[in-house]
């Protein structure tokens, strides 16, 4: 292999899309640009912004950024259902195959939460005999076994289990964003080296120092803010309507985002005749920071599925940088992480309204502390610099 490297970088999401995968990939590219040998090149193949149907930001199909060439695949309009996602990935797969057919590479990278981007990276790696570095942000098969109806999982799970097994065994190296994934991968794929470079805090969020517990609102109600995806994985439809009802005289809820369960959440709020929940479409990061400034408590929740006991939501890092109280309905590894790493946070069992109210009252009783150590330890730049160095070792 020449000293220069020609890298194929696969990420379904990339800037300016609004999601954890986009923020992670964008930061990793910045780190790679700093350490790749001279005359190296990176082809990023991603999609035009499509994370939320209610938020669309313009991006060019082709973009050159120094040694990085960004190619964005246009997708048909889709939502978060499995059929729509399968169709979207089919278009992405075709776009990748068309782009790379006459190009040569020395290494392949793929970051994946829903397995198929990783599978595509493995397919290209195998076909061209190239080293493959996988970045796994979720255990897709594990999640499917929880969220799919049994009659459907009987047919689908064996197929995706085979795809996962073949994909992971092609990898030269696998990075996992959560240490909670460790035993799953080490038991199934002991021959593949593992690292654990988590998500982290982007520079945009390392700018606030809010030490007051609650800001003064005209109605003296505490403003509880959730910002992010509103899907089955977050399970907001199972907690927010009843939780808001219980805190009708104490708190207001601001829900910013979109996703496959947003309408169901709205319906359940309406059914309970709850009036202290406000919905806002996804906003840019700049605007989101204003909402963070004005809120009193940051809310995080995952559905009560066994697969989610292994995950570490990227939102923890974003929230953790803001010196605001955090109320988190999570279990397993994420709950342990918050208890061990974050001051000014309370954890309750997912979907348990009574525990949520108790945690809220506990949170209200004490001030938020500074989190300088957390911010320093989990700087996204620092983590991605370390990961980029590891990737270079694997590829050379």
C-alpha cells in the first residue's frame, strides 16, 4: 500500500442533517483530515438531508472540502417505517454502487445504526479485499427482537441475524459507541478487535454556564424540555401524557423534534386533555441552543425494552454540557453511566410515571453543579481524534 490512503467513507447521515450519526461522521472526517498522509483522499458517500420530513436543509449533491469529496445520494421522500427505510436504503445502495464502480480505494469505513450501511461496507470490503473499519452505533438485531411483533420477527430476525454475522466477520476492526454492547460482540465475534469510542460533546454546546436551578417564569412553572427523535425507541408516547398530567400545576413540557411516534404522542396528549405540552418541529442547532437557554430541566427517555439497556444515547453528552438539571428515564448501562458521570441528574425506570414524579421532586430539591470534568473527558474532538488514530493503525 502506498503511503497515501484513498478512503471510502459510508455514512447514511452527514452534515447538514440533524442526527447523532451526522454529527459523529462530520466530526470524524475533521479528525481524519488532520492525520491522513499527504495526497490522501476521502470519498464520503451519504444522502441528501432526510432525517426528518418536517425539517429540510439544502445541501449540494457534490461538494469538495480539501481532500474530502462528499457525494450525496438523492432519496425518495420517506418516513420512519420499515418499508420506507428499506426503500431509502435501496436507493442509497444503488447510489454508492454507481459512484464507486470506476474508483479505487485502499480502505473502507462504515458507520451504522441500522446494520445495512455496515453490510454495504462489508460487501465492498470483501469484493475488493480491503481493510474494513466498522463503527456500530446500535445492535439492530437486538432492537428488532424487542420492537417487532412476534409474528413478523419469526420471519425477519433469522435473516438479519445472518446478515449481521456475515457483516461483522468481514471487519478488520469494530468500534462500539457503548460499552454496554461489549459482551454481545465479544461473545459472538471474538476474532474481531473491539474499541469503545463513544459519542461526545460538540463545541457548539460547550458554551453555557447556567448554575441557577430554575429560571423565573411568569406562571412559576418549571419548563421541561425534550429535543430529539420521537420514535418507538424513545417511547415518549408511553410517559409524557401521564407525566404531564401529574405535573399539570408544576411544569410545562416542550417537545422539539419529529419521528414515527410523534402523531401517536400528540393523540395521547389530546385524549388526556393535557394542556401543558407544546410541540415544536425540528430546529437548527443555533435555534436549539436558545431553547436550551430558556428551559429549566432537560428530559431524556428510552422505551422499556431489554435491548436499550445496552445503549448509551448521544443526547446524554449534549445535555451534560449544559449545566442544566437532567431527568432521564433509562435503564441498564445508560443509567449507570449517568449516575457515575453526571452531577445534577436523576434517573427513573423507563415508562414508570410514579418514579418519574419522584425523580422530578428529587431533582428540584438540589442545585445543578458544574460539569467541567465531564465536558473535558467527553469532548467530541478528543474522542474522534483518538478514533481516527486507531483507524489509521488498522488501515496501514
